[in-house]
C-alpha cells in the first residue's frame, strides 16, 4: 500500500507517516503517546501485528509535569 493511501485512510498528513517511517519521531511527531497510537493505526491498516513495532517505540514522554515543590 502506498504511503499516501495510508495517510488518507488514517486522516494524517503524509509527512507524519514519513517521519514515523524514517525514525524522526520526537522531532516531528512529538509525544510518545501519539507516536505509538499512529504506529498502531498504521499496523492495523496494513494488517500487521503491532506488538513488535510498539516494543521498539518510546513509551513515556521525556518531560512530565513540573510539581509545585520542583518549581
């Protein structure tokens, strides 16, 4: 399946799928939750098991909320 067809079916810009494919994750896609959700959706579209893909992706945001006592 062509990347443009996947982008249309998922309603995401082609550049986001290309960023995922080319490992430009945090820089262009941001939050790991979004990255993992996008990867999972792509796998479902391609009828591929998402587990091996998700195991290679970041799990947690790099920066969390600042606590009152940390400020």
